[in-house]
C-alpha cells in the first residue's frame, strides 16, 4: 500500500528543466533566486510540486527588457 511512486517520479524531468531554464532567461530571474526561495541547493532537488509553483510564479513575471 503506501506510496507507490517510483523514486524517479519525485524529481523533475529534463524537459521540465528546459522549460524552467527558458522562463528564467525570459524573466531575467536567476536560478539561485528560485532555489533559495524553495530552500533547495540545486536543480536536481526540485520536486514536481516545487517546479509547478516556480513555473507559475515565473509565468506571472514580466519579460526582462533587452539590454
């Protein structure tokens, strides 16, 4: 019974990492800011739940202006 998830289902996929990185570039937010906000130290520690929250926050952010 209990938790039937496979361990790899607790982490985000390469595709999700790519989407997140694209949003970070678009908004100008650093990955360090995102990691600090969710109290994790590296992208590999990001769970699908954190990913969803982070992405939703980034999507509400404006696109940074071109330098």
